[in-house]
């Protein structure tokens, strides 16, 4: 579910990481983006309009630092809408660890700030995850040390600080809270 809900932001991060490989060490890239697209949130069809900014810095040692903000409004076909907001830093804490024998690449990233906030557009908050945490993501190794990250294998969450009900539930709180509101006539 998380990968579907955060597809535009994740695509933005991957685009920044890909673009950063062409940047000189220590360089900074600022990206502004916006989109409008058909969406399906928790089984409800509608349209998402989103915009945000990303500031990506190649630290020059195989890691990166990024600070981003995003706001998106999902409007269901019945006219009800919800807003997703997130803002804050993320930092790859060490260079990607390639284990050729295991065929894996491990990337550890620490997040802070407002991870996600879902609210009724112009109204009260439905769900909020804020504070810091660390994700350890494991990918298949492509065999190419210059482009090592292949398909996603697993993710481990640790070092949780702050309220993270949705993150801890595997993102089920999001749909449990949002669906009744979006389905109301």
C-alpha cells in the first residue's frame, strides 16, 4: 500500500538519486514538480493534484542528503477530498553496502520531520506520522557496481521516535480512517 500511495514522491527520490550520479560530489540539485493524474486511493477512484520541492545534495562520499516538501489533494469521484502533506529531511547514513556473494545491496536511510499527514481538505487531521526513524532497504544486486540497485527485496524499520501510527500499522490506519470519509455521500 505504501509504495502505491507514495509512488510520486518515491519516483521523485529515485529521479533525484539517478540525477545525482551525474552531479559532481558536493553539488546540490533543486527540483520543483507538480502533477495531475487519475488515482485510486484505498479502492476509491478519483484525481490527485500534487506539487512539491526537493533539495538533493550529493555528499561526495556515496551518500546523500535530501530535504523535501509535498502537498497533494486527492478528490474522489463523489467530490470528497483529502490532503496528503509531508516535509522534512532524509539522509542516507552510509554508502550502499554491496554483498556480491549474497547478491544484495543494502541502503540505510534516516527520515525526520513530518513523514505524512492526511487531513480532510480544509478540515481536521485524520492521521499523522511525525518524528524520526530509520529504514534499512535491501535490493537485488544488478552486478554493476556503478548502478547496483535492482529489484526491492525487503525493508526493516528501526529507531522510531514520535507518533507513527500509520507507519507501524503497515499503512492500514490510513485506509481505515480515510475510506469512511471518502465514501460518505
